[in-house]
C-alpha cells in the first residue's frame, strides 16, 4: 500500500510541475531547428552557414507545448459553450 501511495504522490508531483511549466513558459524550442528558426548547413570547408527557414516553426524557433495546447483547446471549447 505504501508503494502505491508513493507512486501516486510522484505522479501528482510530476503533473503539477508540468502544469506550472506550461503556465510559466508555454513555448519551447522547435525540435527540428533546435530553436534557431532556420536549418544550419555546412559549407564544403565545414563552416556553419544559415540555411532556409524551418518549415515546422515557420522561422520563429518556438513551438507550443502539448499541455498548453490542450489547455487552449479546453478553454476555447468552454468559452464557446457558455456563450
């Protein structure tokens, strides 16, 4: 019984931590361009060079977190239903 209680407390702690993270910082770095907003290419000499804009984040370098996206969907549905 103690192990189940500890596991529940740990899951609750992680969930509350992720909720706090989504509230404090709703955007994270894009996974494809790693937050640069463009793809990094190298020349034949090995020097880093700016490539074209990232298609996934459209050059912004940020993506919305999954938890924040779900929260926005829920709030939009709730406010549309109470109008």
